[in-house]
C-alpha cells in the first residue's frame, strides 16, 4: 500500500476534523466550548482551516491512500503552545466563553498532539508511518525530544508507545484527567 504523507490544507478540514475529535475526545468539547457533536465538529473544522491554533493545517499532516485521507498527525514544538493556546482562549472569550487550556508539552520538546487513523484504514500500518514521519520531521528540525500524552487508562496505547520507544517521564493532567507524559529522544 502506498501511503503519502503531506501537509494538510484548509480544504482537508471536513475529513481531518473527525479524526482529531476521535483522538482527543472530551478535550475537543473543552477547546471549542461546545457540547453538541455537530457544533464541536464545525469548530474543529474552523481551527483546521485557521492559522493560529494547534490544530491549524500548519501543524497538521495527512496520510493519503489512493487520494483519500486515511489518517492525521498534529505536531508542533512545545515553545509554540502558549501562543497557539492564547489565540484560542482569546477567540473563545470574544464568544463569551472563559477557558483555560493547560500546556500539553514542555517548551524544549516537540509534541504529538494527535495521531488518528480512519477506522476503514486501521491495522494497515498508517499510524506507524505517521509516527515515523513525526520522527523524521523532528530530526530534520534538529529536535531532541518528541513527546505525547496518553490517558492512563489506555493500556493498549501505552504498550504501543513503549514499543515505539517512548517512556513515561511524568504524570500530566489535561482538563482534570490523569495522563502519562511520554517522551522519546530523537537522534
């Protein structure tokens, strides 16, 4: 199977947004200040099309199989997180929503916010290719660390990330829920 990974485009938002929501769950509701699935979806699509949030097409990559978006990766450097989140908080405040958004990475590491594969393409190695792409990207940017957060209850995901070379570095909290912060040193 030929998988092409490319930078996302604004017009990818409708295909990429459900992948992101599937991966981040309730965090999407918190970041959009919405509860209804349709409203959450619309707001995440707007973030992807936009320029200044962590889910912008600037920080998103798509895995294409025969021209179809089969998966998505959202990755940014931890030193960008504050500015990205500050912009989102400001936009939410204009809409009448007070939100805080906790940092999800340290400022000295690259952060994998999302890796998600469309259910129709799961089990075909696309997720692994997205992780490989992230490592190549970080290596080319002279990055030293690549991190991610995983819900402490997702034992299968934790095992997978350990097999990929990540180790638990510390506990982390996102919207009041416990996560493991996992890190891999990229040479």
